[in-house]
């Protein structure tokens, strides 16, 4: 709901840019009319696979590619068409979604020897749902623009479960006139699609949210642990925080202390959820981004270090709320 | 509401302790019956003054003391009675509330040469609303107990405005059977009175909440600042955070970025609100408490240092959300 | 040498105070003349035991006490005399050295029910070699002064080995005229005896040194670890640092990387040396001291948290240079 | 001296690679024989200008380039030859030194439209003395190698004064057989030339040293400030640290407290020396490098944030030891 309300203001902006972007809008329209033409999907990993399958469910013919043959095979068996390279995908589809693990993979898939840009059609819409450095998104966008196509960054929040259920949140950056075209596809895979601004702002929004999430999760773990050692009952302390100014998503929706809430990773030995290694990766992006923009992020920076240490201490695959367990261990002489 | 619900379970506990505590309960009852007998109040500062006046408004005869004669004078002019020392207050009243700036003051007022304990009556109920080290609360409680009286710690959340309006939140630690007696008085000054557990847990709850508050406030400031530098509109970013896992009280109720919300200190040049120097004090208590219990609090510790540096850089009297301003300043060569 | 040079300026100060302190100086002289009269020693732990034995070796009759009977027994077997309480020690000796684990122990030994002050003789010289909060040292000093005796704080640097070998370093705080009297005893146990200033400055010097030590040790571990991961040979990197501005005691004398130096704990699986739990204790003192004086110590504070986490992760009894091992562990998915 | 000793082991390695690298060694020899042939120099800023002039002083004909015409003009007036682009420099000289402010500049100068690689001669020796991300050094090295030339990274330590005096320290990474050829030139500008290992290790050594330097400088400032507030005389405290385990270059050679030492920036209102903004830049590189190699650097990371905040608070152009001033400011209510 909030997401919908937030997007109202756009209509006027659209108008303002109309003349300048006339040609580009025309291309968008032709794409929109042919909405069940093939959609490309590159990157069939834990997230990409269920996302692509949701496109298929919504009636889109999907032409796909993954660097791992097994990932392609599994997807092909489910009835979709698999290509030999990103370039080949771009030859067949003028709307392509990419879902890749990191910046160098994204650069390779777009600008590599057999990359999308080798055979991309003019007017194509290329949407990257990877979580990468927004500076890299901007560079890719420039290269895409030179080929007469359109690039948007649209990283997701929500994990594998949300990918399967089709209720991811997409944070989208790019030319606003293209947002509707992107939204048409993204709503097949997510329940919230939020327009954030120019290229890179989708990444920026995700990185900022996850940095604050990491900080408040560690803060919640510290506060709960300290309170428990000072004699407070954990459930009572959680209730007090949640009716006070310490309240946050990590305390009221995803409490890291076993026994306080049900249905969260802390109730299940920190299995499932959002892995510590993924949080460490996102915090690394926040760090690099902050370094490059000379922005001080003292707590974000320390949160990064803590999740990095946790990875090295065996918590890499546990949910990131396991920081409570990491901090609570007692000294045993 | 939540606060009320949370306190239900107490009845049975009360029963369980009944025999053991018969004498003490009897004393409580005699106090309760004589509810409009004088109430002592020691510490008539920015917070104590309006609190004591709310007791007067509710019909309690107040006998008061403050170390500063002007504070006494002002209070006397409003019709209350002023004593020469804490001991004299204790001679006149068997229910006393103390509201003092720091641990050493509290120790002095209770155990000093003219302290409460010099003339305290057996069975008196002594409630300390100062924010101090819970270990000091426990020591005072022991000394009080030796004199046959009862001590509870009941620090508040909410500032001068809430003190005037009588809607503070009290977090109360001490013997549970005495909680009702304490609540009778505290509800004259606050809208939430929460029982937290044994002596010291009121302090513990407050310290933990404020530590988490400081962490999530700085985190919000960092995330908003980074997002703005990456090209995001501040209002839009706040909306995204507030519908996502980064949501916290500091982002959705007390946003530190000017222009995002109305009616908060960031909309008023960070005036009013909760001063940076007070936050630094509470974080210092968290730090000492964590050190003494060997509890790791890496982010709480860094938050303390940041608020300490802010105090030295001229932010002492600004609201603690001014950390956004502190962090956003640009490098000018 | 440096230590000796540093103490020159004292003569004039001595003169300046002469009249005021005439009585006290007279007492010192009578103590000095009777230098082989009994010396009290309280606290016969890992450090205290060898220190007391060095006094015996130098011909001083030692009357001792420890709260653990076994510690007393062992010491008695070596020919010394053991008392039943600190008070009894004070009855027999007018020069007493205390070596205790923490602030509360020191308070108890001096001011407790059977504490030194119960039977201390006027003019006695009481030297506390424990590492405690300088604020506590000052409080004890006041209580001692009230009894007409003299108190000095004289914490040590150097571990059990240095205690046995008699080459500890003592950092001494207290009235300067008493320094020579203290030095007479301390030189039996240490090779460096440094006068630091008024009471509490011995503790201050030790705390500041150890805080800087912890910071530069962790910094060395981080820099070495980063360099190794970037392809540098550890010995070569250590050499470069040691001829450059990164040089520090932790890099050139006590390098934390196995294989870089011989004869240090890192060459022996981090056994021996200065335990992580002791470093964490000293950093806790630095933290409390900094908090109480409103001094920002961001790196000192984080160093404290890191050593606290190491304690909880099984490093409590390893040498504090094991932070290299703690940080270098690799992520294993 | 240490630097010299450290390089002994190389002879055998040289032998081992002899056959493989025969051609390349031949080229080196021809270069070495013609040692007074022109040397290229690109980047005539505060550091590059005096470095290039030292080459001229040693009899090398220098052909130079800088992106700023004024910098070229000034250099030309001193008798050297100036080219129109890096490519033109490469056409004239088969040994080129580059000294540039950051990674993007280095990439542009080597691989840009008029970059060195457009006209580089086979067998040329290209030495980059910029301080940049070692990963970028490796990428440039690959591009250089493809053109049949040799690349070495050789960042410097020592500031403008050392550049003028010709006593910089160079930390060199690259193929070991080329080290002698590089050293021939670098010794004209520096007194220490240290071989660190393969390409990128020069950068790595510099980054690690400066990270440790920043950490121990802040640590020294914190320890000195805390000690002073606890009543210690700054000179005495410095002496104690310097004879103890807290000793480091920042405490014994470059003490940040005014009045402790002469001839250092702290004695001159923190003017001259190594600017805070440069330290922040190097710490940013350390941060990016650590993030990319998943290396935990908690103190390095916090040091980065502190220098970043200092830049925003008006310390950008002061010497980095001004962190003492930044931390010592007192709270004024």
C-alpha cells in the first residue's frame, strides 16, 4: 500500500520529459503491446530459478541462460528454452532480467565476449536484479545506452521463500518512463515494486536498508544480551523495547533471542532466513559505496566487521540474527 | 495497553511469597490505607520539579528537598513544604521519591551524613527515579533493607515535556509485592508503569532501551546520509526503510533528517527533545554495566564514543538526533 | 636509564613541601633506618607469591596474608610468617605491599571488617601493586590518610616471569617525598621504578600504556593479516613495517604472526605471556576511567570489545597476541 | 640497512627463472646499458614535480607530461621537455614513471585514448608510484604485459619534503628480474628501495603500513589524552610509553601532543606533515582491499571512519596527528 501511494507523484515528471524521450517512449509502447513475447532470464541460481519460473507461470515464454549447465538443464526440464550465451538470449528477447551473484559477474554478462551487448536489439529493456555496487550499475547503464537500449537496476529484498511465493520487493532505479514496462514483469515475481529514482538508486535503497537492518539487528542482540545478564526476562525486555523508543523490525518482527518469538530463525536454531555471508556481502557493498562517496558510516562499518568475523567463526550459513548467539557466549576459563 | 497486559501474571507470584513477606505486606497495607499522608520528594531539577508538582495536583501533601536553595524556593512558592535535608524529609514522610542526576548524588542522598537513612522509618517505601548504575541501585537497596525499609528503582523514559504532562513511562525494579504501592504514586506522574523484576532491573530496562535507541538513531542517520549522497530523495528513502526491515522508531517516529517529518527536533534545528549529553550519560552507564558483566556491546560502545565526541564538538545541548548533522558535514578543502 | 633521568626534577618539590610534611618525613626516616624490620605482603597469587619471595631473598622478614589458605600454606613452607588477616599484618608491619586481583578486593583488604585500616600504625607506608581503577586508589588513599598513614599506588608491568626474575616495572603514584621509601622495597622486585605523580597516576600510566598496547597489537595483527592475504611474505612485511612509520613494540618485539620471530608467544601457540583475559580486564578499567572522565577513546573502546569477544570464543587464557589467530580464520562454507 | 639485508635471497630466484625470461632479461640489459636515454615522467604534482627534478639532477633527460598545463609549464621552464600526452611520452621513452592521485587517473593514463599503451615500445619498463588499489595495479600490469612491456608498482612513503630531498622509500612489486632496472631510477629519488614481491605487493605493503600507522597514531592520541585527564604530565607519559610496550613510531618519533617533541607537526599547529585527507584516502584503499579479500580489519575500519569525520570537521589539510586535537576538545555546556 505504502509503496503504491509513494509512486503517485510520477505522472507529472513523465510529462516533463515527454518530448525529449519521445523516441524511447515509442519503443516502450511497442514492447508493451507485445507483452507475451519472449522474456530473457540470465542467472538461474537459488533466487533466479524460482523468479524465472514465476514468469513462466504468468504466461511469458522465457529464454534463459546460466553459466552452470546443471542449472540450465533443470530449468529446461521444466519446459523453458535455454540458450548458449547471454548474447544469444539478447538475440531472441528484447526484455531481459539478470540475477547474478556479484559485480564482476554482472559486468561479464553485459559487456563480456559473449555478453548481452554483443547482440542486444535497439530499444530492449534490460533489468538487473543482482545486488551490486551502484557505481557498477551506472557503468553498465552507460554501455547499454550506447547500444540504444534501456537499463534499470532492480535489486530485491526477500529471500528464496519470497522468490518462490512471488512476493519479493523490487527497488527500481532508471528512467522513470520505463518504470511501467519494468513493473509489468516485476509484478509477476514480487508484491512490491518501488520506483527509487535514476539508475543506481535501486541498489542504493537496498544497500541503505540492509545496512540499517544489520546495525539494528546487532544493536537488538547487544541490548537483549545485556538485559538478560542484568536479570531481565527476555520476553519482558522485548515487550518493553517494543513499546519504547528502542523498537525496531529486529526487535518486534524478527527477534534474535530464542524463545521470544515463534516462526523466526531464532526459534529454529538460526536456520533459514538471510544468511550471515549474504549480509556480510551487502555490508561490503555499503562500505565500498560509502568509501567512494566519502560518507562516514561508523556503525555500518563496524557491523560489516562483525559479520565478517562471524563468517570466519562458523556462522556463514546461519541466519544473520545469530549475532545474538555470537555475542552471548560466556567466557569459560 | 501492552504495559498493562504484561503485568497480569503477578497475582500468583504475590500469593506464593505471601507467608514469607507477611510483615512487610502488613506495612505496605498501612501505607496504602493512609494514601494521602505526606510524600517526600528529593531532587527538584528539570524533571523532579514537574513530577513533584503532579503529586501535589493529585492531592498528595509533598515535603521536598533539593541541594540548591533556589530550586527549593521556587517549589515552596508553589505551596509545598521544604525541608533542610534528606534526613528531615525521611522523618516526615514514609514514602519518598528521589530524582537525582547521577550515582554519587544518589549514594549521598541515601547514605550521606544527612541522608535519608539517618532518619528513615521502618516500613518506608523509597523509590529512586534517577537513572544510575543498577549495581549502585542494588547497594542502596541493601542499605535500605538493613533499616527495615523498602527500596525500588523506577527510572523514567520521556523528557521534561512528559514530566509536565504526567505521561512518563516508569520501569520499576524491586520486590513485586510492593509494586502496587509504588504504582499508586507513579501513576500520578506517568501513564505507563512497568514492573521489570528485582531491584536494578528498572535501570537495566532503561539502559538497554536507550542503548538500542542510540544505535538505531546513529544507524538511521548513517543510512539516510549514505542514501542521500547516492541520489535518493530523503522522504522516499524514509518511506522505503519504514516499509522494510530497516524500520525503527528513529526512522518512522523521530526521523533525524530535516524535512522528512514534522513535529520532531530535526524539524526545529534539533532543539528540544533528548539532549546529546544525556544520551552520552546513559551510554556511559551501559558501558560500565557491560564492562562489569563482561558483556560484549561493540555497537553500544561505539555509539557511546560518537555521542561523547559530539558533546565535545558543540552538540551537547542539541537533541540526540543531531547525529545526522554531525555525520553529514562535507569535507571542504 | 630514561626512568632515572626522568626523576631528577623532584628535589626541589621535596623542599617546597618540607615544612608542611615535617612530621610525615620524620616518620619516613625512622622507617628507612629500620629497613630490615618486617614488611607485610597481602595477596600471594601468581604474581604476589614470587614478588614476596624476592623480598625475602633481599633479607626482609615478610609477614604475609592471603584469603586462600593453600596460598598461605605454600608461602609458610618457604619460611615466611603468615597472619590471620590484613589487620593482623598491619599490627606487625609498618610497610605493607598489596597485590590483589581487582578493585573490590582492594577495598575489602584495606577498609573491610578485618582490613589493614583496623590496626594500621600511624606513619605506615602502604603500597598497592594491584591494577585497579585510579578513582578507587584515590578513595583508599583518603581513608589511609585519615588514619595517619601513607598510601601509594604502584601497579606493575611485566608478567609472572618478570615477577620471578625480579625485573618488573613499577609505576608509582603518591606523595613524592615517600617515593624513595617505596623505591627501597620495590627495587627488590623490579628493575624499573618510575615516579608518575600524585596518587592514582601509577594506575593511570599503566592503564594508558596497556590501552595503547592493545590497540597497536590488534592493529599489527590486522595489518599483517591483510598483507599476507594480499600476497606479502610475513617476515618481509614485518621488516618493512619495522623500518617504517607502522613500527611498534607489537610489530618489532612481540610480533603476533607465527614464524616471524622466535621466543615470543606466537612462536609457541600463544602460550605464556599476557593472557587475553587480563588484557580484557585492563581495557575494562580504561573504559570505566574514560567514561568517568568523559574522554573519547574510540579505538580503546573497540579494542576492549574485541578482547571481550575473544574471551568468549575460547582465547581467555592464550596470550593477547592471539588476536592474530582470532582475526585470520578463514570463512569455510 | 635493513632494506638492503632483506633483499639478499633474490639471487637464486633470479637464476630459477632465467631460461623462461631470457628474452625479457635481454631487454632489461639493453635498457640498463643505455642508462642515460630519456626517462618519461607523468604526473607533475606536489610529489611528482620534485621527483622528476631529482631524475634530471642525476643526469637523466626527462620527457614529461601532466594534465594541467601550468604544471607542464613550470617544469618546462626548469629545462625539461614536455609532451602532449602519455602516448607521446611512451613514444619517446622506454622507461616511464607515473605519479598520479588515484586509481581512475592511473587507469586513464595507461589505458585511455591517449594513454601510454597506445604507443608503448616493446620491452619498456613502466613504474607506477601512485598509491592505488593493488587490484587495479594488477589489471594495469596485465594490459601492459599484453603489449610486451613490463609494469611495476612502486608507491612511496615520505612526503613532499622527502621527495625534494630525494630520500623517499619505494615499495616495489613486480617481476623480480626487473627490480635492478627499476632500482637504478628509483635510487635517484629515494634512499630506500624495497622489493616486496609480485605486482601489487608494493601497494599492499604501503597500505598495510599506513593502516597500522593510522591505528597507532589514534591510539597514541587516545592514550595521551586519557593520561593527561587522569593527571599525568604529557612528557612523562610519553617517556613511560616509549620505554614500555605501548611504544610506537607515533609515540616516540611523531608524538601528536603539543609540547612533547620538537620538530614535528604537533609543535607547529599540525601544519606540514601528512595531511588528514591523504590518510583518509589510504585508509579507504585499505578498506576496499580488506572488503574484497574478506579480511576483518575492525580497528583499521574505525580509523578510516575517524579520519573521514575529521575531514568533514575542518581537519582535512592538517597533519594526521591532529587527531589528538580532534579528540581532546572539552565539552562546554
